[in-house]
């Protein structure tokens, strides 16, 4: 899958650590437009990992514990 220019632009902002809200404000886009492209990017990454025989859990840290469970 080839990424569109808009998807590449959102990806650059995500890699820089910006939130969807920050990206929408910076680009002057509706928040839903940024979220749609973010969803497409996540799907693309998961498809690429699956095609290479890898699973995301091998490369990602475990999620943080739920709020209130630190005890």
C-alpha cells in the first residue's frame, strides 16, 4: 500500500510525538480527518508486520497498568 501525501504528513507529525488534536490544529484540519488518516496508518503498519510474519507485541512495550491499579 502506498501512503497518500496527507497520510505521510500525519505520519511525520505522529513520529514527532504530536497528538491528533495538535496535528489537526497545526494543519487546520477537522479532528476526524486526522483520526481517519491515523486509523489508516495503524492498519498499514499492522498489515506490514503481518506480511513479514511478525506480530506487533514482539516490538512494543506492554501497556501501562489501568489507572488505580498501582497498589
